[in-house]
């Protein structure tokens, strides 16, 4: 069992990021690319901003109205992604989605994001746990086109 | 008064269905309701015993379908005490019906500068079609102010009416705040001023006795699935002369009596001119069975029992210091929040205990301007709910601080 596997610890991670979201708040800076992620089925509504520096993700920002799961998963995502290359970021993203959808994944890559490993047990929360992540990847992939 | 435990036996969903491994406690009846066996059987009966089209064939089977379909129309007519059976139009639901009124009647009767009165507590389907019709005709959508508790009062209606007001379109009971509008008084006053009153009955008709002649309402819409019927079927009631003045939005088979190649079309009379195409026959038949079922229980008894459940729930919630209630004195759904818990996280917590409650803006997306909160939890009862189920809801409310339990179940 992974040392972080205990529900008490996983819960602590989520609450910590919900109560003190990291990198929250948008910036008025044209070097950032922005996307709005507004869930069709629930209340979550976040703006995501990403700043690239060549191949490196220099900054990730977000703000909006969202539940605990959505806010904390986005906060953790922002911490994970900042400083990574595009390729590393895509790998982390793929592993996160594999975890959410109960496929094989490398939990070492996900760090605190493994707090969301049980999302599938409450299938209606998958959208919450992926909204910020999908917004981020949308910006990254659109940047490639 | 009916025996609720006996009533519950009629519902397959209340006998064995589980959610998150716990017996289902269904408290989202404002969204849709569960179906009793008699409704399920009547739908199956049509599909397996006399499946055919309505109004289309010269053979016994088709005649049998016609009889059942038109019998359902008569059941609806009696249920809401319409004057004529021809005043009952079958639609796909309240949304469809409201669109038919807005586009079929509003668009042809409104001109530049006319005013349509609604409230901020309306469901999206009683707002968006009016926005669109206003845009097309140059009419203006205005809001009747609600009182401090979120109620619609006759006084506020009177104050909102101007010489330009042509249509008032309001819910008899709103889907989030659940207050009952003084519909009869509003109709009387409106008619003195030659204003047409459209009523969204989606949250009222399933829960109380409806008498359209006594109310005097011009149009009334409601949905079958919110009153134990199948989804995809609903009703548009309109006074016959108003239905005659209303244009159908969809044309096709069954809505015309004849037409020629020059494009001259003779439409049938109401209700048939609105029912182009093969209707939702099993839905209509199922709705008929649902109404008979409700009528046997008695609409007054249903209303009284639900009110008892509501009062019980409110009194229990008030014993808790972590629950905020937004509509203590109303008759419909209870809008509330667990303090410090985002509504969606709250709903997830209830889900983990097998309790279905709604979180969100409940399709009344401009209500937040009134409530001062952007989203709430909502519980809405039906006659098959029990005080024991409410006790379990309350137990979960107490666990509000542990809302992430749901996530680690």
C-alpha cells in the first residue's frame, strides 16, 4: 500500500487544496492563453489560463465557481504542470485520466492527484475531477495546431 | 387518507432499487417521479397487445388505439375540469407546450412595445421562448417583483401591469422556491385588463387539485413524467377559442384535413391541428393511467400528505444549526444548503447514502439574483415519500462537515 493511500490523507489533500487553492486567480496578461470550462451538467464553471515559455509550461492559473472536487483537482493540476515540458504534461494528463477511468496508471507521476483515485465510485463526480484538467489540455493541444 | 406503505408497494423502484448499495430514497420529485405498476403495465399493454397507429386505419386494431388514445384525452379533461375535451392537446411535455404557446400564440398576438410579464423564479422553459418571441416581435419581457419571501402576490402583479401588458406567464408553483401563486385572483384581474394568462403547471398539477374553469386560466401546461406518467408526454390546455387562434408550430400528417398542390391547406380543428405526426401513443396511454391512479389516491389527500412531509422536514432541519433554508414557508420543494458545503458536494454526500437530491440552479438560472446564492440543494417530495426517509436525510445533513466521505465511500 502506498503511504498516501489512506483515505484520511487523501481527504486531507483535497481539503487542503479546496481551502487554500494554489495558483488561483486570473492574470491580465496577453501572453497567457485562456479557455472557459463551463460544465453542461453541473455548476462548475472555471476559466483556465496557461502561459508557455517555448516548450515549458511556465504558469497555470484558474478562477471561477466550483465544488470542492473541481477546485482541488484543478489546484493540484496547476502545481503538477508548472515547470513541466509539454511532453511531460501530456504524460501526466494521460495517467490522470487512466486513473479516473480505472485503467492502468503510474501513480508516481501523479503525486497528490492520486487523491482522486476513487472518483469512479461516484461517477457523477468525474466531470468535477476532470474539468480543470480538460481545460488545461485543451489549451496545450490547441497550441500545437 | 391513503396508506403510504401500501402505496409504496405499487412502485417497483421503491422495492429493491439501491443506490451506492443502499435502498433508494428518492427526493428529487421536482425533476421526475417514479412510476407505479399500473402505468408501466398500461404502456406494455399497448406495446404488446394493441400496437397500432392512432387516427390512421380502417381496421379494428386502429380503432382500438383511437379509443384508448382519446379516452386518455377525456381522462385529462376530467382531471383538470376543462370545459371541452378538444381543449386538451397532447405534447411532449411542459417545455414543448410552453414553446407552442409562446410561438403559436405569443408570436402572432404580440407587436412592438407589448409587454410579457414573468418572474425571476420561472423555469428556463417559461423564460427562453419568451425572450425569443420578444426579440422577433419587438415585445418586451418584464419581471413581476417577488415579495421578500420570494412569493408572487396579486398586489405585485397589479403594480407590474401597464397598458402595454398582453401576456402574463407564470408558474402556479415555482420549481425552486415552491410558492403557490394566487392564480385565480391573477386571472380575474388580468382578464379585466384583457391580458392572457399562461400558467406553467409542471410543479403544481401533479400535487394538487386543478380546476381550470375555476381558475379561469387561459393556457395551462404540465408534464406527464412529473405525475407518475411516462417521459416524453405532456399537456397543453387552452381555452378553445384561444387554441383556435393559436398556430401550430409543426405541420404534417394528421394536422390537416386536406391540401392541394397550390399550397392551400385546411387545418383540422384543435386539438388535432397541433398533433401532427404519429403521437407518443404509449406515453399518452400511460399518462391516462397515471391520472387515474392519482385520482384514486385523491389529489386533496396527496396535497395534504405532502404538506405534512414538508412541515416535518422543515421542523427537523431547523433543529440543526448547519442547515440554511431558503423557503421555509412555501408549499413545494425545499431549497437549502449545508453551511460551508458547496451544493454539489452536498448532493454527492447524500448520494453516498442512497438519497437522491438535486444540486444546482434548478433551471431557474436568474433566481440567484433574488436568493443571493448561486446554487442550492433541493429536496422535493411526492406522496410515496415517508417521514422515515426524511429522518435519514436529516442524519446525513448532520454529517455535512464530512462531505468528502462521499468521495471515499
